[in-house]
């Protein structure tokens, strides 16, 4: 597979905020780099570098606050559902299938791909963007059409649900109530 780059921009719908993401693809997998700014009530800036294998499964994720908070986080997959955070094994995250970062719709595409684009539940390694803390969180995805999904949170934000519409690349184009590509 030859090198391939995609650029995506998302804006927040619920509060002022923007994300600019670049996805690079080559024979070894994907590298996703992004910078985002949330300008709502508790504003913050965030930069991430997400390394994925060719099947779109997280290898590593480095997150860094860019607003002077001097906070960063490094997540590494050590097995199919085992994780290390900032160099420490995290048994409480064992069983998590994929990473979900609260500040970006990019991660929902990973979950949908992980489920084989079929209805299903998974346990996500949920990262709260402002605090850069991690915890397991149960999620469900239900197909509404070829590129439309219903996301149901059954964990951290239990009861929250939203329709997700994907673009031709399988990335989130709109995330009801929160994000839209432009």
C-alpha cells in the first residue's frame, strides 16, 4: 500500500471548539496527528499522536495538553485487551478493546471497525480529555444504515446516545449533539 494522507476538520456543536487531524497510512499501519481546542467553559488545548496497526487497532496514543497545564499521557497496548499507561501496567483496564478519547470523534471510527461494522458492545479505555485520566467504559454501537450508527453509552455517561454518520473513509462526519466535519 502506498502512502496515503487524509485531512479532517471537526467543529464542536455544543460549545466553541475545533480539531484539525491528519491521518497518514502506509504498509505498517496508520499515524494520526491532531490538535484541538475546546473553548467552552473549562477551556483546554490538546495534541495527540495515535499509532494504529493496519487493522486500525491502537498501538500507542500520546496525548499532551497544550494550554499550559503541563499534563501528558501515554497509552500503550501490551496485548489484545491489555494496556500500560505512562509506563505502568493497568490491570483495571484489562479487557478494554479500544481507546475512546472524549474530545474527538475519531475514536468512534475505531470502535465501529473493531466490531466489524456490525452491531455490538465493547469495553473502551475511556480518556477524559481535560483531566487525562483513564477508566473502562462500556459502549454499544447499532447500525442504522451503511454509514449511519447509533452510539449508546453504557458506562461513564450511561444513558447518553447519539447518531454517528460516517464519510466514505469510515471516519465520523457528524456526531449528533457534539461534532461535525467541515
